[in-house]
C-alpha cells in the first residue's frame, strides 16, 4: 500500500534528515514562541483568469511578523526551517490557517475560491501529513477542492514512483495538485506525461524572458505541451502589460503577479471576494 511505501521511504529519509539536522534548539524555541504569539500569518496573492481577468483564486504565502514591526520574508527563514525540520509544523500551520480563513469567508457568504498552500519536500514524504490534513479539513468542514497543494518541481526527481502514488492518493481525497516553479528543477518534459498533476506553474524566470524571441518560443512549447497533456497552466511573476498580453495570446489559463496584485493580508483579500453569492 502507499502507506507502507511512504513509511519505509520515510524511515530512510528520516535517517538522512537526522544526519543533516542542525540541532538548533534556539531556532526551535524561537519558532515555538512565534507560533504561540501568532507571529506567523498568511498573506494571499490573487490569481486571475487570464482571459476574463476575473479573480480565480489565491496562493497563501507565509509571513513572519516579529513583533517589533519587521516582516521577515519566507526566503529568509524557510531554508533554515527546512534544515531543522520545523518546516513540517509551519506548513501544517499554514494549511490550518487557510482552512480556518476559508470557513470564515464561507460563513460570511463570500464567494469561495481555491486558496493554494505550499507543501515542502519534507512534508510530502512525511507519512502522516495526509491524515493530518484530512483531519483539519474535517475540523473546518472545508472541501479539499478549496485548498489545492503546491509541490515544488525539484521534488519530482526524488522518488518518482512514490510521488506518483502520493499524488494519486491526494486526488482520491479530492485535492488538486500544482507543480510549482516549473522550469527551475531537473524534471524532464517526459515526467510531465507520467506525473498526474493538475496545474503547472510556469516559473517567473520564464515569464521574465517574454520579449526575447528564444524565451517566447520556449514558453510557447511548454504551453502547447501542457495543453496537449490536459494540464492547466498558471504563470507566476507577471509584472508587465507586455507579459500579460503575451500570456493571454498564448491562452495561458491563469496568471499571478505584481502586475495584478501583490501578496496581501487576509483582510485585504477578503475585500476582493464578493459578498453576494
Ligand atoms: P512560490 O511558492 O513560488 O511563491 C511565489 C513567490 O513569488 C512569492 O514570494 C511571491 O510574493 C513572489 N511573487 C509573486 N508575483 C511576483 C512578481 O510579479 N514579481 C516578483 N518579483 N515576485 C513575485 P514569497 O512570498 O517571498 O515566497 C517565496 C517562496 O517561499 C515561495 O515561492 C515558496 O517556495 C516559499 N513559501 C512561501 N510560503 C510558504 C509556506 O507556507 N510553506 C512553504 N513550504 N514554502 C513557502
Ligand atoms: Mg507556490
Ligand atoms: Mg511558485
Ligand atoms: Mg516561484
């Protein structure tokens, strides 16, 4: 069964992990205090339908509000949390936070849109995350359809068979699975055909190449390929009108980027959700 596979993989993975762990007790304490003091919060970056420019959903992105007025971006602490394993707890906190927030918005009668959360490589292969996430969905009575999971492309090369089984299991529960940062990892184009993902997120580095004829050819072929495979496409890091227009012509499904909106606090995102049903 997939559980046994996960278990044995994790036993191996755990050993490897342990040997790499920085026994940073101080950081652990700091994180626990931060969780207890509600210093972490979710920001929401809207995603838009490329054709209609309608709000199509959001991505939840963690922010660390240290209490002295500073907001630390995830790139400053996530690598450390990945080193010492704290990332598992942080991802779970974010998943719970999004479910809680979705429940609140639904209860207010607002339009429900999917809000994706990021799942670190440590969580994906950590045997109990699926059960834990299901418990959280039940607790808040939230459909898994409203909380798609973003998995970064670089994990695709780790254990393909196991990962495919995990994605199958996530699908059987009702989750959608997005491949994040596509183009930055090592996964080959052929893996797209065998990995049952629902959405491919085209990395910002590709979007940055719009305007360059070679870059545009590459994007065009990725869009053609994903369309041929029945995978939806979201472009991330769209910053200019020119990039938007190109992606619209290419019929990229959704876009996310500063051109439309930056990540924002829940209270601001809530205002974008129509209160009429
Ligand atoms: P990501 O998942 O690829 O998220 C997109 C990042 O691109 C976000 O950075 C977002 O603010 C940024 N971005 C979006 N549009 C634009 C744009 O037009 N221009 C530019 N320059 N940047 C744009 P952020 O919030 O700093 O997050 C960085 C990374 O940290 C994320 O990349 C993700 O890998 C990780 N991360 C964030 N939250 C979580 C979390 O809760 N769990 C885990 N495991 N990772 C997270
Ligand atoms: Mg992401
Ligand atoms: Mg991304
Ligand atoms: Mg990215």
